[in-house]
C-alpha cells in the first residue's frame, strides 16, 4: 500500500483501496486533469512557450498577471510545477473555495496567498508518506516507513518588477523515518522509492536545501539555468512516468538508473535551453558530479558531467506525442568494470568477493558501509 498526501498541492491523495465521497472523487478527477495541464508534462520543452505572446486569460482564472516586465510565470507557467514536480498555487488549475473542493489543503489564506502570487511569490509545501514491505528475497525481509517533505519557493522577478524574464527557485527536502538499513533491503544499488533519494539516498533524518537556482530568459528562444539543481526533476527524465507524486513511485520508472553513476541527486549546474521552434527544445550543459545536499561546493567541477537532450513534440491525428534522445558524458573516475575491486582496500575486497562467491549474504549494515566506502573511494 502506498499513501501519498500533498500539503498545499492537493487535498489528500491515497493510493490504496479506500472509499471516498462521490463529490470528492469528481473534484479529484478534475484536479488531476487541470493540474496535469498546468504542470506541463512537456517537461523541459515548456521553455518553448517563452516565445509565445501572453494569453488573454483573466487573472480570476489564474492566468497571466499584467506586468511591465517579461514574466516566466505568465509566458510558461508549466515551468514552476515542473521544477516543483508538483502543482503550484496561483497557476492555471488552482481552485479555491471550501475545503472539499479547493486544490490546496490550506487554501488561499484569506486572499493573502493570491496577492503574493500576483506579486511573483509562490510558496508550496508537499508531504509524502511511503510504506514498503519486502515479503521474500532481497537482502532480508521486512517493512519500512519513511516521510519526505518538500518546501518550494518560486519567485518571478518579472511579476515582482525587479528585472524581466527571471525566476528564482529554492527547495528544502526533509526525510525522516526508516534508515538505509531498512530501505535498501530489496538489494538494489538505488532506493526503489524515488523520494528516498532526496535529500540523499544514505540520509534518513535530515532536512537540507536541495535546489537553489536562477532561470533567466536571455531572449524569447534561449534561457539559462544556473545553480544547484535536482537531477530527479530536471536532467534525464523519462517520458513514461516523469513524476513520482503523480505516476510511478519506483525510481526505475522515473529515471534512468545509470543516472546515479554520473552525478548525485543534487548537482551544481550551468544549463542552456534553446527552442528554435515551439515544438523542439534542445537543453544541455555541465553538472558537477561531486555536489551533495550536505555540502555547498566541495571539489566543485574537479571533474565534469556533460549532458544534452532534445525534446520534440508532435501530433498524430490530433493526439500529442514526444520523443527525446539524450547524450551523457563524464570524466569522473568510474569503477573499472573489468576489475571492479582492484582499486578498493582489502577489507572492501573481502566483502565484495564474499558476496560474489555466494557465501552468506552480508548484513544490511555492512552493505551500507560498503556503499559509503565506495563513494569515498571514488571521490
């Protein structure tokens, strides 16, 4: 059973077999439709809307706000929920009113929240609870419960009247609950639950800033992203299930597992987004493979990771589609797959050889220590 509750993002979402009032089910279905549109499943292709003229939708429908400067929230509102990986109050799809119909749990705060968004400040809090149970196999059987809470701030500089085409994004991730000894028991080298990756896969009782970056439109067709990003939300997204809060919670559905061989869940980055035409976005840049949520810039860019992706949008008989080839290269030291344990210390070699020789599986705590030592060796 998987339970999910999004504070200030939707009322209550339970992924389990429970009954709800028909009225709530209808509101929930409408919420998913409107939130999906506002959330922009286009992902990075949402940058293609920056070159479009503002929509004439009135403010009452959570559309563009009249500004004297270019506003990304006006031109490409889908960027904000894409960076949050969840709905954002004050954008198309927002519903206020009574508790059972509103799309955010705490509502409009007596109109204060609406006024803040019109001035460029978007505040959103999300909390996700997960329960997992390994009934057989793996390193050992057992259950685990963990809580991930995300607080995100988006500040539109155009709406605020500071400078045109800017968006400041800041996110704090909090994870509490089961330790890695309990969440890695399935035997994979990445957590099977995506939210367990943030703020770090080996962290279990921590609250840390995970993202702080600037998005700046330099002209209608070219924008940059500078700062610390989360690679869970931005690079290397799959088009199959690109949000663990909406579709699949399994890391392997949301990300290419090879991602973890190149950089950590958070990374200092300098990215560029070029949209020569609305239906094509080319995004690429450099990331720091040594970044961690627990550090600011330790060994920053001592090695580099370069990635580029193209996202093409199309329609066939009125049905939308996307294709997205990607390329990734890193000069970060990697494990020698022909001699994977040659560079490790003797104690680590003994552990690894023992596991490969099909001896009694090591305790989970030793597996975690092995992972930590391996990361230290590669650093």
